[in-house]
């Protein structure tokens, strides 16, 4: 168990301590939302730079931390004990940059909301200009862009730049044509925009800005301001190959999410691969090495189920990934659920077949019923409990 600590020093009852009678102050004008995962070493520096950049502005910063193992949240709370403009939102058993930003924005009452990374790659000195532009020009959102004149990508190597460009191209149909940097994670919006889009947001993966533009029912009035994307200050990037999968899920959700839950699509894609794997193993076991058909079938089922479970855990449910003993417990509940699903599948197919339905149709109906069952039951029993990251 990792402790959730606050300094005892200020918690001691001491009527003489002026902190026990702090004056009531009006809320901030600007909230800076900073999603963090293992950014402990960057926290003090970021606060220092915000303080310098935002002199004269009533601001607050909300760090949304997903229970980072490096105890980023403790570092934030330590800073918050010294500075009431600093706040910590610690989420347990959850992961995700976009959803962290959404919850951070919802946690603030400020009329202007900015989102920026916690690793100092985004230039905090742009914030006053963003605020000024947003205030004076009747805009909904101001975006920090690496691709308008004056902006740059010093902090990206050639391969990251290529991937970013490709992702931008793939996302084009969801954002206004004139938006140059839809992959930006650095922007500021008026709080009125939030309730308009909040319930439509997918909240999947890294690309919250694209999500906002794609979720808005009306065209958002925006402007881009250039900034230089700097190299990371301390720590490591969390971008890995699974981020590509999450991006695909975000785009898919924007396309068909209204009709089918995107997790179900992901679950079914994984299931399709599992089925191919099953047939391959069965072929090798039964045809290749002459195992009994039933034994081969049992072996293939076991391996395919474990494969499905592991891949769904890593991709479909990446935001609630099970680890350690949780992984083992999850595997048991997955296997039990899917075994019942397999009976339902066979039962429905056999019943339809006995009623003179075409065998292919009967089989497909069985597979569909089995898939929906497996998805629904494992959603509730295997992946629905909050847990530690
Ligand atoms: N709460 C939370 N949960 N925060 C996260 C998570 C998560 O699962 N994953 C990453 N973060 C935080 C990081 O700690 C960091 O503050 C910020 O999100 C960006 O993560 P990086 O790992 O630094 O990502 P990057 O530098 O590769 O990507 C950034 O640049 C892209 C543009 O190329 C992000 O700003 C993207 O949003 C941006 O599009
Ligand atoms: Mn970064």
C-alpha cells in the first residue's frame, strides 16, 4: 500500500497559526490542467515557471495524477501545502492522458482552462498571450501550434515527427481544415465550451484536442499561436506503440461510437485473432502431431482464451489494466465467463441448426451471441473494478 500523505506540520491545531484563519479569496481566472504520470522531478520547476509566466493573473494549477509509482501526487501535495494555487487530483486504478485532462477541467471553476504537459515541453510563456487572445477576440479555444510560422518541433526527433504528421493526416476529417496542429496537447478554452462537449468526448488515449473539436456540435472559433516544442525536462515519455492503437480507437469512436461501443469493436477484433490462433493450434495438434481431437480442442481453447485475455487486458482495457495477482484473478473470471459464453454459442447454433437454418447462419448467430455475452460479462466482472495503477 502506497501512503497518501500530507504534511502533519500544518495539520496541527494551533489557533496562533495564521493558516487556521486564512482569508476567503475569490476563485482563479485561469486554471492550468497538467496530466502527470511519473513526473515528480518536473513538478517544482513547472510551478516555478508558471509563477513567473503568469505574474498578474489569478491562476491555479491542477495536476491530475494517475497514482504514479514515483509518487508525483505526493510532490504536488507537498507543493500545495506551501502554495494554495496548487491542487492535486489523484486518480486510483485509472490511466489515460485525455480522461485526466477532462476530469481536471471539470474540477475547476475558472472561466479559462488551459491544458499543458507536465514535462515542460510546452512553453508556459505562451499562456498570457493565449489568455489575452481568448479574452479579447471572442474565441472558444486557442491552440499552441508547432506548425504555424514561428513555431517549431525541436523536441521531436525525425521518426516522432513523421508519426505525428501521419496521425495529423489521419485525423483531418474530424477537425477544421485550417487547424495545423490537431495533435497538440497545449491549448486554452473558455469554460462555456466544456459543458457543450463534455458528454460527447471519447476520453480515449492521448489526443484530447482532436476529441474536443470532433465532439463539438458547432464549429469552434479558434486561433493558433506558435510555440517551440521543447525537449523534455526530466523523466521519460509515456508514448509507446499502444498509443497508436488508442488513437485508432479514438478515431473509430468518433466514426461509429454513436452506434456501437468502440470497446466492443476492439474486443471483437481481438476475438477474431483469437479464433485464427485457435484454428492454427488445433491444426498443429490434431493434424500435425496426431493429438486426440478433444484434447487438441481443449489445448487450443485454453491458449486462445489466454491470448484473448492478455491482449484485451493490454489494449482494449489498457486504461484499467490488471497486474500481478489482479491479472491472475482477472484470467480466472475471464475463462469462466467465456466458457459460459461458449456454451451459449453452441446452444444457440445447435438450436437454430435443428430448426433447419443454414449451418453458416446458425454458426454466425452463435458466435454473435457468444461475443456479446463475453464482452458484457467480462466488462462487468473482469475489468470493471477500480484498482491501483
Ligand atoms: N494522468 C496521466 N495519465 N497523465 C499522463 C498519462 C496517463 O496515463 N500518460 C501521459 N501522461 C502525461 C505525462 O506525464 C505528461 O505530463 C503528458 O501527459 C504528456 O506525456 P508525454 O509522455 O510527455 O507525451 P509526449 O511528449 O510524447 O506527447 C505530448 O506531445 C504530443 C505532441 O507531439 C503530449 O502533449 C501530447 O498530448 C501531444 O499531442
Ligand atoms: Mn512530453
